[in-house]
C-alpha cells in the first residue's frame, strides 16, 4: 500500500493552521504516485479510495464521526479514530466585551 498521508484542516477557518513543510517528513523528490486510484464518494457518509493495481489497498474515510481505515487484501492494517474519541476544536471569534 505504500504511504497514506492524512491532512485535516478547516474549510474557511479564521486563522491558517500549521502545515508541515514539503520534504520535512516525507521526501517528495523521486516519490512515485499511484496513478491507479479510484475515488468513490458519498458526501453524507464515506469516501472510498482504492488502488486498481494488483494488491487490494483501500482507504475508507468516514465523515461523521471522522475516522480512517486502511486495509490491504481485505485486512485492516491501520485504523484512525476507531473509538470515535477524537475532538476537533475550531477557532471562534472572541465574544464582544459588554460594557457595564
């Protein structure tokens, strides 16, 4: 299956989140990307990313509650937030100070 890289971010956030610079963790120079990917999405529930190469690699992203499962040949090899305990906190504008 190779590398599955996950980046979580807000849509239209108030402040930009920290992002790992390119080539900091995964050296992208010479990285071969799998052109044989099939993406099937149901916006209400899940997105399935599957490899069309010889090995059956699949990544399932569950939207609500958020979770990710990576499997190979039908066997789960990595699960992220499987117990649904991950809590996302978003930036919110400070409430206006009320005068006394």
